[in-house]
């Protein structure tokens, strides 16, 4: 797939980028190369290939999910100007 200069200029406009003619030529070539690579990758037959979450055949060592801090909600709420039922009260900003 190829992308033309008009497409590059349209993308630049949507992205609010100012491109010179030289930049547009460079981006046209670069974007066309990326799209060609994507086309190549899409043409590969991946039937029967299992998706990977990690390319290594290892499991993650995870730490135990335990609470390491005490509940300090009351101390934090004590610093707030207004609270109600354990919640911070803030001024209304949208009518």
C-alpha cells in the first residue's frame, strides 16, 4: 500500500503539524514503508499459532498481595475542609 503526498498533508493537518514540502516527501516515503511492512505481516499465515503474553517460557515471580500500610483514612479526612460519610466534599464545578 502506498500513501500519497495529499494523504500526508491531510494527516499533518489533522495532527496540527506544519510540514514543509521536503518533510512531506520524507513522511510519504516513511509512512508508505510502514504500511508495506504491515501488509507483509498481515499476509503471514498464523493459523495454529498460539498468542504469547511473553516470548520467554518462564512464569513471573510475583510478590504476595498483602496490605503493608495501616488504614489512615480518618487522618487524611481530618485535613479536609469538608467531609461527609467518609468522603471529601468539593465545590460543584459543573451546573
